[in-house]
C-alpha cells in the first residue's frame, strides 16, 4: 500500500476515524491492528516477520536485564543481535553469498536461494537493534509491555522505509494522551502534500527517462546526462518524499518523527552530505557500527579503517550486489580523504560554491553504481556522456523539455526544502488559505500522475 495510492487514502480515512473515537489507552492496540493490515496488504504471508523480530528483541532485552555480571549481559546481547539479524541475512543475502561471494553459480542454486525480500525487514531490524543496544547501554529502560514494542516497530508511517527510530523518539509518545485535532494537523497535512508532490510531480515523472537509459541499448550523449542528473533528482524526491509523507502522517496522529533530510545536495563536503542525507541511517551507522568498531579512539589509521568498514557495510545494507559495495566504498574513500585533509591540511578550504559543486557531482556519479543492476551497466553509464551517439542539443531539449525543466526546478528549489520553512509559512498564512493551497497542490500532483504511482525506491531495501 503506497502512501500515494488511493487505496492508502481510503485506509487512512477509516484508520483516522477509528483513532478519533478510540479511547487513548486503547489506541496502541488500534495502531497494532491497523499497521498489521497496512503491512499485510503487500504480502500476507510475511506478516509474521515483524512480530517475530519484535518478540526476539523484547524477550532478549528482558533476558539481558536479568543478568547480573557484565560478561553474561554482553553474551546475551550478542546472542539477541545475532537472532535479530538472521532473517535479514537469510532473505537478503543468501543468493549473494552463494552466487557472488562463494561462486556457486549453478542455475538450480540461483533459483533456489533467490528469496523474495519482505518489505521493511532492514528498517525493522535496525529499529529493534537500536532498542536492544540502547537498553543494554542504560540509555533507555526495558519495556515490560510487548504491545509497546509492537507499536514502536509497526507504527505504519515509518514501518516500510523509516525514518529509523530510536526508542526514546517514539515509545514515550505512544503512552501519552493527546488531542488528535490541533495546529499540528495542518502541519502534518502540509508535509504529506509536500512529499506527495515530490513523489508524483518530480520522482515519478523523471523515472521513465532514467529507466530508459539504464536499459541496454544505444543511447545518445544527452540521454546519458539526463539519466545521470535525473537519478539524483529522482532518488532524492522519491525517498525524501516518502519520509515527508511519513512525518506528516505521524503529525496527523500527534506523533513527532525526526526529519530525515536537510537539503543534502547543498552540502559543501561529503561529511556534511552524510549529516544531511538519510540522517537516521547515518547516525545509526555511526552509533551502532562505527563507534562499536572503535570509532576514532584507536588512532587515526584505525579511524579510517573503521570508517571504510562502516561505509562498505552501509553500502551492502542497501542491496546484495557488488554495485552497492562499490557505492559504499566510494563514499568511504571520499570520507577518508575529507578527514585526511582536515588532519594534515587544517587550513585548506574551498570556496563554498565550489565545495557544493564538487560534492554534488561526486554524489551524482556515485549514484550510478547505486542505480545500476551490475558493474557492467555502471561502466557503460559512466562512459556514456563520452561514448554515446551524437545528438543535436536543441532537438534534444525540444523533445525532453519537461524532464529537463523538472530537474532545473528541483535544483533551484532544493536549498529551500526544509520542514522549518513549512512551519514558518504556516504561521504567516491563515488556515483557510493554507488548506486551499494544499487542495490545489494535491489535486495538481494527482492529475499530473494520472492517478498512478510507482513503488518507492527504498521499498527494495
């Protein structure tokens, strides 16, 4: 069930109506039932998975909490985390390990171990890992009610593709009694419409031109450039559009979720980019992987190694393919270079505009590996602007004016893409005007999409 589908609109109307009439102390059970329906809509046979993972984390934390000795606590922590990651590894990496890593390429094995990936399994696993580790570290108390853990995991706005939530970011809010209709309702609707426009007007409209070039065949120089720059716009509008809608839906239910993107293409360095792009994943990798490996506590050389391991595993998290390993490795190298410059040439500074330009183009070129189905296609796309067939630029612009215009408009508006600006705009606008504008924008987005929407990119991760 896509947030941008009419079916979800029907689901949310009924769910929100039930939310209004359900006594606050029972809303956690409504949330569990509604989120189970939302998840099961995709594939009912996998609806058990988030329940199983939640049970592992809940029992594991209580089991760890009962231990008195630190060594026993640590062993139980490791055992709980291993159990949590078993389904993710089994579903997502079995074929990759057997076929690509071990080299067992017989066709029967290819089919036998190519398992369908359950929606959101990565995000559920990372969310529960945060709960287990934070309670182990004493940063959050163990939760005694299993229903609370289910609500934390199943909360449908973030269930499929994040944001990846820490326990303190959601669990305390689930137990509070709040009014459903107040000023945050308009803010929630505004964020949802913002995400809807990103998805339907920009991401879905640019996608066919990108897909065309990533399909084997003869393409022109400008076709390759359109696909390369177009995917940067597409993936941002697709993923940040999803999280805008998720945050907006949560606000409608009086739940506040963290912002996941802060105009990342305006970053002046790759370090700054990862502080603005998929923020909850960046901080998750930092806090639960990079720091666990030793962080910067074991010397500068070990810090760079830890950074590279973190980014390689972060790339592999996105998909069981060598292209994601290369993508993660490229970002790891760029981050390492950034840290080396800061350490050995602390006074070295690029002009701000040049830093933004270089960072954006590095990220854009790295996206080629992220988008490509294999390394061969990635090499073809990288070489495409130089090896593609010649095209008349004016004829190309005439035939592709719409996607080019979308990319230009996106780049012009991107620096102003901020939830804080939405809040300020709502304070300066009457509620009637705001709702009229939201109605116009949502109608326009649906009309331009002709009532259909493509699957969100991050649903595959």
